[in-house]
C-alpha cells in the first residue's frame, strides 16, 4: 500500500514529513519520518541515511530532538526514521508493561516465538519492506545508503549493516548495545522474541556477527562516559575487541561527560552525517 502523508513542514529549504502505511510484514499500520532535502524537492534522487531509534522511542524522537535537518539539507541527504515496533490494539505488549520489551522495543528482530512472531518482524520491515516503499514513494537513491542508530537502534544499525554487506556505504552508532547476548536488555529481548537457543541470537549481535565473519568497511561509534547504561548494557569494549581481531577500522570516541540522551545525539549528529556523506560520495 502506498504511503499516506500525515504531516509536512518546510525545514531548511527542504521538507519534513511523517508518513504512514499498512505493513505486510508487521500486519499493522506503521509510521515513519522522512526529511527531504532541497535537492530532492528540486527533482533529484538523493542518498538515504537511516536512523534507528532506541527503547521507548517512535519516529518522532530523532526527528524533533536531534537537529539533523540543517546538515542533511546542506549535504543533500534524505533522512528516514522508522518507528521502533509495531503498534495497535492487537499487538501484544510486555505483560508487566516494562519499557525494554514489547511496544517500543522491537529490537529490529524477526520474532519466532508466540505471541510475538505475528507482528514483531522489524528486521524484515527495515531490511526489505520499508526500503522498497521509499524507493517508489520518495526521491531516494537506494544505490547510496547509510545507516545509523542510537542504543537499541545502534544495535539495529550495526547488525543490519553487517548482515547486508555492500548495501550500506556507511554505518555509525550512538551508544549502541554492542552485544545483546551479554547484557540484560538483550538477554530479555532475544530470549522472549527468539526462544532459548542462544545460537539463533547471534544474527542479532554485532560482536557475534563480526566473530562469525561479517564485515563492513569501517564503523563510527560515539559513547558518552557519563552514560548510566554504559557498563551493564552497552559494553563498547566488546565491539572494540571484535573489530580489532577482525581488522575492521573502528572509530570509537568516548565523549567525556555525555549521557544517553538526545542532548548527546544532537551534539554529535553533524559529525555522523558528514561521516556518512563522505562515504556515500565515494560509493
């Protein structure tokens, strides 16, 4: 089904849109945000940079809080920010209404366990369905794609790039969950969505994917040193060691005093967009 425009607003010479469509993968209505830079409004097909958000977020958080549109307008980048999970009356949620599982916490996986398997198909939605939709509905050059994300979305960006070699010219992350196999958030989500077989979890763990042979040209990660989730949940040192052993160039910047919030993302999003633009220009 074609996407319907929910809202649109002029922004730095381009246009910020929120769109919705009926998803075949999730069986629900899904929303996503798309910033079209001025070049796209003038008729050009432009490179796409995806932003995958973290726990509890929707398509709105990055769009409203990160301040990315000014730089995207300058660089001629189409920014796509999907929702983080299916939603609706028939979509199951964590029985205890926890923030780290169920609604707003899709973890970018295709669930195999009931009752989650019917709707929680965010991997296929992000990897296949939504790109096909924006390729027909928006002036997107799908031969030039980059992907980035925050926290759970950083996990999503890294794993999607690693599972799809050659599709993304660039990948970066803010405070990503680097090894869901080895943190409480990940163990809860992956056991719930995928069941107890930890071997099946490896496809959704950036560190494990690298250990198992997946490669990308290079990675940029920013991590705040005052992030309250750093030690227990994020563990960038595991990604750093996996990249070292695999020979993947990793730029890991530990940003002194920054926390896990969108104030952190807004402070460094320009660096990330310029990182992506430089690599997209060479693609």
